[in-house]
């Protein structure tokens, strides 16, 4: 597992994890939306996301 620091607006964020390769399944992501409701990547996006390199 690697750690990288990325810039998100004015913030420096540390990202942990393995770099994805072509055809890898993206890991699930959970967060909180602006209205403070839960956001779950797998539950909310259901095959709507395609990564093009």
C-alpha cells in the first residue's frame, strides 16, 4: 500500500492504497454529501461510472 499527497483545492490530502490498473474494480468509497446524508459509491453509482484512459 502506498501513500501519496494530492492537492484538492487549497487542501493537501493524503491518499492511501494501491494504484489501480486497467480492468481493476474500483474500491468502494463512502462519504457524506452536502446535506449530511451518507454516500456509498457502489450503492449510488451502480455501473454508471466508466474510466477511460
